């Protein structure tokens, strides 16, 4: 079962569209939503029947980490958003098969998306999260954690999906007003690269070798 991670704020209709989209295009995926406490009432109808957390406004990374810790039974998790759509039909079957190819199911899948060829909507296995202890690097707030996952994937296994396998459509927004937050997470990213990148890659590869010895 795949958990589609979606922290949502100010866009209950967008979350509703994503839930319907996932239901139409997959057999074994469902949305896991995080909604801030101050927006509980606005999301009340949308969240009926949906696995979710209502909690403090803590930012994207902390929200995603809270979801994977609160709902640990899913085999695979993929990051989405309340302003995206996922396709084509059957993307979940392809994703699960891809993780079975990784030693110990430890690797990173980057969904194809319209923003470029970098890792922007990563998918991780339950085994990866159990090994690392989180989905996104906890010192990041909103940005750079996906680039961290790209580097970890390049050091282990990283697959960029094709549009015909798994595509996330995401309308690009103006990032100018977000520059202060981007700069803050960029410093966190730099420190991560210098201090812990090699250690984390070694930890993952040691685990992969232990689970799938040659």
C-alpha cells in the first residue's frame, strides 16, 4: 500500500481533487493529509474518510515526517501536494515494482514532473524510513530536503521515472517571496553535505549489503 503524503494549507479543494485523482489512477494508494489546527473547520468535509493529522503549523518537512511516523504500515511513501495531479493510471503498480528491484528496497524514486529533471517529488520505502528515521532531513523546513534525497539516491540507487510510468503535474509558482526560507534551508543543506552526507550513504549501503549479500 502506498501513502501519498500531502501537507495542505489554504486549499481544501485542491486536496479534494488530489484524493479523487489518486483514487482514479491507482489500485493501492491513498492520501495521507496533514492540516494545520487553525484550518480544521475549513477541511472538515474533505478529511472525512481520509487518514490525516491535524496539528500545529510546523512546515512541510516536519508535517511529512509526522505523517510517516503516524502511519508506518504503508510499504511506500511518495510526496505530493494539494496542487498536483498524479498519473498515468497504474503508476502505483510501477512504483512498487521499482522498489522491489532495490537491494533491501533501499533506494530513491524521483517522479517525473514538469519542473525539470531534478528530484522534486521523491518516493521512499518503509525500509528506508526505518533505516534513516525520517522522510525529510528534520533540520530543513520546506526546501533542500529533496536534493538531499537525490544525493542519497545517487550514492545508493536512484531512478528517475518516465512520464509514461509516473508523472506529477505541478504548476510552477513564483518563488521570489520564498527566497528567505530558501536561503535558510540552503545553509542547512550545505552543513548536511559537509557533516553527514558520507555517513548516511555508508549507513544505507551497509544496510543494503547486509540485507542482500552478493
